[in-house]
């Protein structure tokens, strides 16, 4: 599961001009009230296609995902659950994702957050960076596995079933993630 407030996006800017750091802000539409302004402070880098640059994105028709049913259900308090300070690890952030801009991070407050933005509603600022002059890309391939482990622990506590688990699907197929960190 992931927190997916794409419908609520008004505008945002993410900056990866400092290697290993993604900083910025995103404003999210809320029905009947002021937009939610989120500050983004992430450890990691964009993918190489936009690494070392600034990503500006917007939504020409923002709506409240909780009110408009775009979640497949009406959930009026949905965007209120998004913490205004998003700190954590950058996941995949790229403009090369099936014609969309894909932004993923692992928030200390909200877990996995995913935004999928139409490529026509985003622009990359700054000159292409000579990747050979940068340190290796700082990514967090273990972030998703760690997130699944946390889900499994929460599921066991909630259901009081010590055998409850969460399965992941990766390059090598389906795997079970346990709390010891082994996949």
C-alpha cells in the first residue's frame, strides 16, 4: 500500500542539486480549506535522467481525492493524513516512467508516498549534469523491503496472528519479508 495523493497536487518543486539530498515543497488541494503545504526533506537522489537538477510539477485540475472518489471510494479526510513535513528516504524519482513523472519516497510519518504525474505537467530545470563528476547515486533499494517488514509487524499486532505476513514481488519473483531483515 502507498499514500497516493496525486489528484490533490496543485504544484511542487523538488531540488536534487546537492548530491544525496532531495528538498522541496508540494502544495496539495483540500476541499473547502487552504491548500496543505508540505515541506520535503529526503535522503537520496533522483534517477540519472534528472539527477542533479530541479523538478517542477503541477496539476492543471487538482481535486480532493477523498471527496471526488478518485481513490475508488469517498474518503473526505484522506489528504488530512498527510503530514506537512515529509522527512525520509527518496525512492524512485524519474521522468522516464511509462510517459509519466514518477515520484516515490518513504516518509517517517506516512510510509510510502507515490505521485504519478503526466509528463506534460512537469519540467526539469538546470543543465544536464556530468554524472561522472558526481558521487555514486544514493538510493535506498532496501526501503521498500523495510516498508514491507513494518507492514508485516503492524499486521501481526493488529490481527494478533503471529503468522500474518506480507508478500512482495521483485525481480526474482514473490518473496516473504520477515522482521529480521531477511527476504
